[in-house]
């Protein structure tokens, strides 16, 4: 797998990462969502440099401009609900993309420290020979990303796969590296060292879905 860790090169991205981690800033859910969206825009730009491009001519009022444009074959898939702000950020840059949405959540049965990934809802166009961008803001164990990709397989075989996350743990990055083909790309804003006993990233930021949209009732 090709891993693109944007934190290795200091940039304005660090400001947005710092703010989504900051407990005092997290109290403003609108600002949290907007920062995730802006991180998605930056990740989308970096990802765009690896896409396929083709020559294109644009007629202006004064002549013809020649440039290269990326091929419009992208399907952008996000994991609900935490993935919505990240999806919006990516969609701001890939506005011609087709869209897919999937729900995947942790189901704790008997032991709170162990869980299964449950997929309940999926809406997806054909993925056959297209560029799939699979987005999930928190790459903790990596199990949700893998389960989501498995659920998408009946919709066709993409020609390329790009994973996009905001914060990951080394354990999760290693897990997806083994689960996906070697030519898969992972675009991630930063990688933390640890997971706690419940599978949450340390230092991480907490529950991205709750911070973006409010606390949920536990079932």
C-alpha cells in the first residue's frame, strides 16, 4: 500500500488538526464539522495529484486554452455518520463524482473491549473500472474500512482504490495495509501511535460522529 501521511510535512493542515483535537474548540460542533471539511479538501487536493488526466481544450472569448483535466470516473463513498463532513470536503473538490453511502458501526455483544462491524445500509452506483475513494475520518482498528470495502464488492471492481482518513492509529494503518492490494493508496492527515483497550485512538480526538452531530443513545 502507498501511504501518504501529510503530517510529515508541516503545513496549515496542522492548524485544523490541532483544533479538532482541542477539547475547548470541540464544544463548537459547527467549527468541528468545518475543520473536518477543510481537512477533506486538503486531502482531496493531494489525492488529485495521483489521478489520471487527459488533454482538454476550453474555448474562451478570445481563443482556445489547452490543459489536462482528470478523468471523471470517481465514486466517493463515505461511512455514515461521522464521514459526512469529510465527504463534503472531498466533494467540494471532486464535484462531478458519483456518490455512495454506507452505514458501519461497532456492535458490542458481551465484552465491551471486543466488537463486530455491522453494515446495515448501502447505496452505491456501479464501481466497475472506476476510481473509488473510500472515506472514514477515524482509522482506528481498520476493521470498518475493510468491512465497507467487502460490502462494496458486488457493485463492481474499481480500477483503483484510495482510502482517505483524518486521524489513524498505527495498528489500523498496518491492518488495512495487509487487507488491501499493494497498489491501494492511503491519504491521511496524521497517524497516532496507540489504541486503548476499547479500540479508540490515543490521543485521537474522541468520537468524531458525536462531536460533529451530537451524542447518540447507546443500544
